[in-house]
C-alpha cells in the first residue's frame, strides 16, 4: 500500500511485524509539506470554530464514515501494528464511539457571581490549530483521543503518526476528509525531525503528544519555543497489588489480559504484580498457565490472541530486560525467549522471584513480559508501587472492596482500579502524575484542554 502523494525518493518503508518484511511505503513529508497542511488548518479554523451546530453534524458524519470503513481500517492497522484483528476492530469502533461522544460536547459560558453590581461571564474560546503526535501501539484510538476533543472545542488538527504505523492514520485522513470541511483534519507522515518541526511550528497553538517520557520532554521543549499549550500522556509502569484475601481463580483471567492485551504494548497495562507470600505461588501458577496456553501468531489469523511486538527495536529492548532479570536472579516461569519463526515475536513471559530493584521491574517493558514480586507487608508493597518516576495507573485486587479502595487511594497515579485495570469511560478524565504526563485527556476535561478562558466584564443593565 503506497500513499498517492508518495514520490520516488520521498518515501520510507513500513514493515509488517508479523513477518519482519517491508510491505508498504509512506510519504516522507518535507517542511514545505508540513507548512501547507498547517496553513490549511489555519484557513479552516475560523469557520470551524464559529459553527458549533455544523461541528456536531460533521462529527456525527465522521463517526458513521469510520464505521463504514471499519473493515479496511482494521486490516491495515493489523498489518502495520501487529495486533489481532479482533483488537483492531475494537480500536476502530472506539474511534467512532469517541467522535460520537464528543459531538455532543460543547463549551458553556458561566456567570460568575461575587456580590458586586456587575455582570461577569466566563466564556471559552478555541486555542487554534492543534498538533497531535501519536505512537505506534494504538495509532487510531490515540489519534481519536486527540482529534475528537479538539474538534469539539472548535480547533482544527494536524496529526503526525509514528513512522512505524502511518498507514491506518493516513487512511483515517481519507475517511474523515470525505465528511469534514477541507483543512479541518490533516495528516503528515515521516521520520524525525518532522515531529519536532510540527511541535515547534509557529502557527500551532496546542501540542498534544502520547509516547515515551524522553520524547515527551523533547516535544515540550519544541513547544516551549512558542509558549504553546501542551498535553503530554507519557509512559507508565502500572503496579497491581494483590491483597491477601484475593480470589486468584476469579481474577486470574482479568489480571492476565490487563498485562498482555496488545502484546503488553499499552501505556496503562499492568507491568508489575505485587503478590503476598500466602498467595504468591498461586498467582505465579495461574499467570504461567495462561501465558503457556495463549495463542500467539499473525494478527490476520482470526485464532490469534497475542500478536508480535511492533518493531525490532522494541523487541531488542524486551529481550534485554528479560536477560537482565535472569541475571539478577529472576526465574522464568513461562516464555522468556523468541519463538522460532519470522517476525518480531516474543513468547508471553512470566518472571517469578524477581528482585524489586532490577530493570524489568523499575522500567517500562512495553512488551509481553510480567514480573511478579513477593511481599510480606502491605505497606512495603504500596511503597514499592509508588517508588517510581511513573504515575499513570495502578490497581488493587481483593474481595474486601472497601479495604481495596483504601489501598488504591494510597497509590500515586492518575487512575486506580479495583479488581480490573485499564478500563476507561469516554466520559472520564485521564491523566498521569510525576513523569507520566502533563494535562488531562478524556471527557469534557479533554475538550477544555483545547480551550482558553476569557472573561467578559460589564456593568449590570442600566448601570
């Protein structure tokens, strides 16, 4: 699959992670191309922000268009990202649902009453064209998490996807372009420094980024040159704390898939489990059984449950972290290596008897690897869960829900779950603390992140 605007010498290769082979090319857009797309967004912005009724209708049409193109979007997504088709279909459905949800949101003016004989009103105005930069793990879902609130706020959007997964996003541009006014949503594709150029572009008012902490810092520095608003959703190293009253048989499936969905390539996946000594062996056994039985394969095969890691660089990182864990004394209960097949596969891995200070625990694996750490004192487990620069999510698992909620309240993270993990409503805020993020996404908070307040202050009538 080659984009129609790709020309000889201005393209880059896209690899199918299930085979490790190039299967398509995508344009390497130039700074001039970027200027053109941003200029279109600037031209489209005044009319888009001035027509809330039209925005609602267009976003509803956009949701319907995504659903109509769902099969093609899901297939392209699986080929470039690697996830099973069932997960790609769910991701596309989430895009449509988010567009539909945000189509019903609009900023509201508020009267401020402070006892004085004046009429003070708080109004909200669109910031202007938004730069959205997305990673390779959920190319479409994370694109929609930036597009939908920005469009609802009256902003136009220029989006740059990861060079590992540009194709589904480019197809999304075509789908949305069939119903949105020209220039309201545009996509540029390419390797660096294109993302830095977009973040620092003088005509961009707000930069929203999802990705690693290191890249997020660079994006923030580029945006700072123009004092732009930034929203950063960065890495996570979510801890799951198993309480001593947990029913392991009851929670094992949910716990396993909270760690291994999308091959573990989820910013808010469970990435480390703290299990009490009394239940430790049961937890390891339950997770090991599931890791050994799960079907790993090409995401285009309908029987596949876990696909490959997306790219060779990330596969090497996962291998390194597992090797480092082994060297530190961890026991490989399941997996631990690459299967003998083409592509970027790594066997679902459970590490037991893991020292709490080794890299596979303290760093974000972003792959199909889950360390299980033993604890004898709950306070120590909570302290260990919090002893990290990450603060995206966390969870607590037990039968006494009030006790579990009390423990969850002690976690230093943006979202804490009880007996499940990484489930988000379209209506709720999503944020990280520490190095895991700046700003808020999700729900009306995500929309207001694309707005600026303005106060209109005048005398009361007749004054």
